[in-house]
């Protein structure tokens, strides 16, 4: 985000791209299906959350017409995932970048983590940064749940005396596995007949 700009400017400059990169081990399916999403923005506050266009000016995007930071994020996410429930949280304090966090940033990033027209002074560090994060539940969860169920089913709990001595009954384990299978089915179409997600 450029120094002196606002959240609508930053998000509208992304175009059709999303302003985050996936960190999950789950493969990205790329079909846009998301069952639920929680979005948190840290380090942007006050007038930087909304556009400061003078009255009478035509907003360059629907984001510039929003009245609050929550509305800006909800509108932006809604454009990418129109039928997905989303929870938005705004946190005014930025992420602090104290040692031993590595200084891996371009010189155009200022000490407060904003892009600036001139490079920051030599040997000066980026001390804080605004962060936008998104936690999604997508169809990729199905594969992870199916693999967890398959791995658990492969174990023989009767050979794990410490497991049985902790109190669970075999019937409780079987019931939990069945609930796990049911949950996995909720995250996508019926399993293919190839059997890769079967027990």
C-alpha cells in the first residue's frame, strides 16, 4: 500500500487478482469454490480505511463508495466469492517486525511498511507492516480429511495399549471415523469410483 493512499486504492489496483498467496499444504483447485472465509486486516486505521474523495466526485470503483473498512473488505471479497459467507476483522495495530525477523524488504518500503516514492535511508529497518490474511475452507479440505481418515483407519488401536488405557473405546473410535468421513463428504462432490479416497 502506498504511503498516503487508502485501502480502496490498494485493493482496486489488484484488479481480478487476490492480494494474498496461499500458504496451505492443500492444493489450490482454482475453481473459486470456498465454503467459508475469515479475513483479518492489521495495521490500517482511520481515514486510510476508506476513500477520501471530495463530495460530488464519481468513485473510481465500488470500493471507493464504501463507508467503512469492514464494508470495503466485504465488497472486495464478495466480488471474488459472491456466495461465500465471510467474517471480517479489523485490527488497528500493525505487525511488529522485531529481531530476529529478517529484513528482506525492498528499499522502497518505508519503516512503517508502506511503499514510498524514495528509498528508505541505508541501515534503517522496516519496523512494522500492515497485513491482510484470509483463512478459507475450500474443497481442498476434502482431500486432507480423507487422507487423515485413511491413515487413522490403517492403525490397529488394539496394538496401541497406551491408546486404550487412556479411556477411549473402540466403538468411540469407529464413530469418530464415520463422522470424519461424513465431514469430508461435505467439502465436495461424491468421491470418484477410482477409490483414491476410499479406506
